[in-house]
């Protein structure tokens, strides 16, 4: 067993990231094999349960109301719609459903109660349930845990320094506090970020310092390549080079040896050979299904062919941790507190966000 370290420095991580590729790949694959079955990949399906119209200014996000993108927004899905999609995902070989909502944070009330019902319903289908709903309080995280939530996704997105260049409506500390709130429950933590937003390699290393020094480290770490969507402030960013993705995946694997590294957004731009290199470098999870939240993802059949070609097997649900028990709403120990947490709003000016907003207003 390789030791999990929580004191990685930026310099150490940069040294790893910049190693000759063959050395980097060899080390990452070695760490990977000590901790994981290299032929098993966990498969999750994303479901956008509430799309678009978001109040935030995240520069990468097509769901931010202030930018003009082609996204068709919708209200919160019904529990039966979600159940039907979860069954489809299960038939397609997914072990986990990850429900995303275009919210800044969770608010107590009927919509959150409906999400709790969705969690109960999917857990009863014997699938792992993940949610990504924005910031949550400890009480809200406990209510999700009671409903049978397996994982909560909340990304750090980038280094603390570069985060300020991308988002002005919420702070890095709020992200860390949410992860902390989830950590106080039985729910596993899924946290990672995005590359290709114009950050430099120091920022990539900085993000990995922030993730690896969490104690315990996240159980799952998504590495997204930016999907540059027209109308967002980052629309003109160049596609991430496969070499950057491989280096980022390999470095993540080395500094977070036990985590499931998820090859997330951006796979439509990657060849099979490129993805195979990422799996060799320690990626052991993907999002499957022809859509991520709002943008395209490779076809399920293409992924199945890739798994066959590479001899990869999908991971069975609850391999890493036992299935949580679902507590029914009537028997819940936790009630809505109607809290009004003081999540921060830094509100500094980000030129490209302002420009995209102005363009959005003009078009609308
Ligand atoms: N609204 C919630 C939040 O922001 O926490 C949950 C949904 S949000 C869309 C989940 C994550 O998706 C973001 O933190 C970001 O890492 C990722 N994401 C969003 N848009 C993306 C894009 N265009 N390319 C790559 N990743 C993206
Ligand atoms: C994560 O790290 N990536 C997923 C999931 N967690 C929620 C989302 C990717 C979204 C890509 C842009 C879109 O489809 O809207
Ligand atoms: Fe809203 Fe989440 Fe998109 Fe930010 S990333 S704009 S919080 S949906």
C-alpha cells in the first residue's frame, strides 16, 4: 500500500507533472496498480435535474443565466422522470447516477424535499447516487445522507488564485466549507476541477495541493477538460491537448493514490488512444451517456466498444463502500432548519465575464 500524504507542496507536484512522460506514466501506473484493479472502470451517468437559469457567473458554465448560450432551461424534474432515466442508465451498465442542479446552493423547501425523494428512489434501485447541487450546509448534507446519498460532487475547479479569475459570485472558502460539511456525514466526497481555462501549470498543481491536503482526500476526483461553449466568457479557449490531460491524470493519481480519478468533460475531443493513455495513467472512472449536463459526450455504444477493445470492465455498484440505508422522510432524524447561511459573494470584477454578460444582454 502506498502511503497517502496530506502535505504535498506545489513544487513537488510541479516536479511530478513536468517529468519525462515515460517516467511519469510508469510511476502513475505503478501507484494505480497497487491501489486499484487497472482493468476496472467505474461508470456514472449524469442527469441534469434542473437546467439553466443559474444566478452565478462561473466563466466556464453554459447554465449561467447572465450569458447567452443555446441551453434550454427547465424546472426541476419529477421523481418518476428521474426514476425512468436511472433505470435506463442501469440497463446501459452505469453503477452510479449523478444528479446536477444549476443552483448556487441548496435551499430548504419543497424542491429539496423532491431531490431527497429522488435520492431515495435511486438508492432503492441499488445504484450509487451522487448529487451536485451547489453549496450545502451540514444539516442539508445529513438529510441527503439519510436519504441514501452515496457521493456529493463539489469541485474546487482550479487553484485558489485562478478561481478568482473565473468566478466572482462565490468564494473558494465556501467550496472548502461545503466539502467539510459533506465530510461530517457518511457521504463520500467527489471533488476535482477543470483544465483548459487559461490557467498555468502552477494553477493545476495548486489545485492538486488543495485536493491532496484535504484529510481524508476525496474518494473521487473528476478531471474535466473545459468544454468551451459559445456565449460563455471562456468560449475562445483552445481545446486541451491530450498530453496535458494525461499529465494531469497521472499527477492526480500519484498525489491522490486512493481516489477514483474520473475522466470527465471533454472526452468527445479525445481519441480512443488518448483515453487509453489516461486509463493507463490511472483514470478509473468515466461519465457515460450521450450528454454530460448540457453538452455532448461520446455515444454509449462507442464507449462499450472502447471497453471491449481495451479489456476494461465496468465496476459493480458499492464495490468501494457499502450501500447506504435509506431512511424514509417520516422517520427522519433531521428536519429542515430553514437556515440562511452566509455564503460569500466576493463580487470583484472579471473583465471577460463582464464582456460576456454585456454581449448576452444585447442578444437577449
Ligand atoms: N451548480 C452546481 C455547482 O456549481 O457546484 C453543480 C453543477 S456544476 C455544472 C458542476 C461542475 O461542472 C462545475 O463545478 C464544473 O467543474 C463542471 N463544469 C461546468 N461547466 C463545464 C464546462 N463547460 N466544461 C467543463 N466542466 C464544466
Ligand atoms: C464534474 O466534475 N463534471 C460533470 C459533473 N462533475 C457534474 C459536469 C460536466 C459539465 C460539462 C458541461 C455541461 O455539460 O454543461
Ligand atoms: Fe451555476 Fe454551477 Fe454553472 Fe456555476 S457551475 S453557473 S453554480 S450551474
